[in-house]
C-alpha cells in the first residue's frame, strides 16, 4: 500500500473511531501515530518524529493565548458582567414583543466580546436570562433556542479561541482575523433579533411582554456595562493598534477581568483556585486535541493527501465558487456530528491548501481571512444543529423542564438566519474585509 493510499484509508478509520465514541483527540492521535509508524518504516524515525512534533506543538508561543482567553472568560463570568449586560439590554428592549429574547441576544454578543467561548457564553447567559424569560411568559423551546443561538456569538465576536487556532494553522495575522470577524458578528446578532421579531409575530403565544423601564434607569443600566467596553476596547483595540501582541492582550484582558471580579467581591481565594483549575482542564483538553491533530496532519502531509487533493480540484477545472460551496456544505453536515474545534483542526490542513490555489479575485491574505470567517460561521451553525449541537445540550441541561424536541423546532429558525448570513458573506466578501487596512 502506498503512502497516498494509507492517507486516504485513514479517513474511514478515523470516522469509525469517532462513531464508536472515541474522543476526537484520541482518534486523531492514534491515526496519526499509526500512520507515521507504518509510513516512516523505522521505529527510530517514528520516535524522533513523535518527540519533535510534541515539542514543536507545545513550545509554540502562539498557543499561550488560549489559556489566557479561557481564564479571561472565567473571570468575566465571576465579575457580574453577564448580569449587567442583560440588565442593560433588557431595560432598552424588554418592553417590545420578544424584547427579553432580543435582550438575551444582545447580552450574549456583549459577553462574547470578552469571553471567546460559545459554550461558556451560552451557559453563563442562561443563568441570567432564563429565569427572566420564564417570568414574562416565554415558551420553553423558544427561550432555550434563543440562548443556544445567542451563545454562538461567543466564538464569532472577537476575541475567539477558534479564530486563534485557525490563525495558527494557516499562519495568518490574529489581529486581522479579529477585525474581520467584527462586522459578521454584528450581522449575526442583528439577524437573530430579526428572527425573534418574525417568530413572535407568527407565534404570539411564545413570548409575553413587560412594562417599559424609565429612561433614567435605562441610562444607569447602560452606564453599568462600562467594564465590558473597557476590557473589549483595551484587548482588541490594543492588539489592532500594535500596543501589544495577541498573547499580551489576552494576558491583560485576563488580569483586567480578574481585577473587576475582585472589586465586585465575587473573587474569593477558593473561587480563584476553582477558576484556575477549570482553565487548566479546558486548556489540557484543547491542547491534547491540538497534539492529536498535529500528528495526524503530519501523517497526511507525508502521504501527500492535501497536495493531491489540491491538484485534483485544479485539474477538474471546477469554479472556485463551486468548490467553496461544497466545502461549506461539508462543514454544515459535519457540524451535526462533531464539535467546532475538532472540525477546524481536522479539516483546515486539508481544505485550506485547496482554497489557497483557487482564484477568487483577491489577494492570498484576503482569501485566507475571508475563508476563515466563513468557516467560523458554518462551524458556529454546527453548535445549534441537531443532533449534536453542543449549545443545545448545554441549555437543555440547565432547563430540564423543556423537551429537547421543542428546542430543536425553535432553533431551526436561527439556523435559517445563519444560512442567509453565510450566503450574503459569500456573495459579498467586502463585508468581511472592509475593516482591514488596505
């Protein structure tokens, strides 16, 4: 069996292991070391490759940004920012039909700007918003679907852990990717608000109403979100303006949110240790998946599968837009079965070489950034797509009274909003790229 044949054969083996419920990191790790062992043909060469790949992966300075952003999200949860964001959004929007749901989306967008994790955003905002939505007569399925969809803004609005991983894999500028994600993130929040507005008009019993809040209280609530604006502006603005590197910005953001949590009185010594422990666990999980993906991708590179796939696509003479559409559909389908991080680590080393050789009428850097945002969005859709939408399970675990089937029905409206946004961003790349320096 040739190396190319071994590389192709590894795909069904990997998918079988995932189907048998093996952890995705372990599945890629085993396929990677197995392929390298048989491909290199020497135990000494295999052990040397295993040692060098492990060292190269974990000595990467760029990866240190991940635990910093995760710790920043932990501290942001403790500092009471989520409650302040929801209160401010609710005071301005809550009196409208479906306004509390709209406020939840707005609060998720604001919290996502300082968190970087979809699951953390969904879980944190659910604790704040679900009781309020119940209080004003919102149906269970509509409430849980809204919060599951709003949680996806955590990985789209910068800073985003998934974008950091993509930047490392494709050797792109993290600051430019953060900047490019800003407008699509705002469009996502607006799209969800429009979806809520349509839904409550078609199903008026799904949402109740509440009395308007006096303007004095609205302005006071809006003022209370200054910590969020300060942290977001300092981290993302500082990175873009070149005041510090992305890793330094993440460290400053973690220190800033930690200080705010301490001032709020929520950061005791026990809670601080718990935050560090939770960050360490999440980091270890992500890093093991990164290692497994690194070994598997080294095997694929050795087998020449990505290069042969690129040559095949170019040789067929297919339109670049056709190839892009097929790849995005692939992500949508696999999003029903895999988590976002695993999909990015597994597929980008295969798909990115294909996209990079196609002519979209843009520079190579702009194509890479535009493709990264598109991938991020369709991966985000996978978080709320049945049957394995991770956000859906997070919300369902927090609201046992609502059957999962009701959440599935309501969340399809938000999936439709996401698909419309994908089409718009595919047809008009300038929306994604307009903030980038010329």
